[in-house]
C-alpha cells in the first residue's frame, strides 16, 4: 500500500462514477427534449385551427 499508484485508485473510481452520472443525466435531458419537441407540432396545429376558426367568426 506504500506505492503512489494506490492514491490514484479512489480518483479513478470517482471519475468513472461521475462520468456515468453525467452520461445518465445527459441522456435524460436529451430524452425530455426530444419528447417535448414531438409535442410542439400538435400544439401548434391546434393553435392554428383555433386562429382560423376565430378569423372566420370575425
């Protein structure tokens, strides 16, 4: 245990753990953004229909 290499082991474990955590969070954020992007088009279409309906009533 006197070898300086053993000082790097905890840092290596920490780095791998943080890398995995960052990857998971990034994947979650990307998934949320993709899912919300799919929801924008139907919402826009609904607004457009409402606008056209209100234009025909005026």
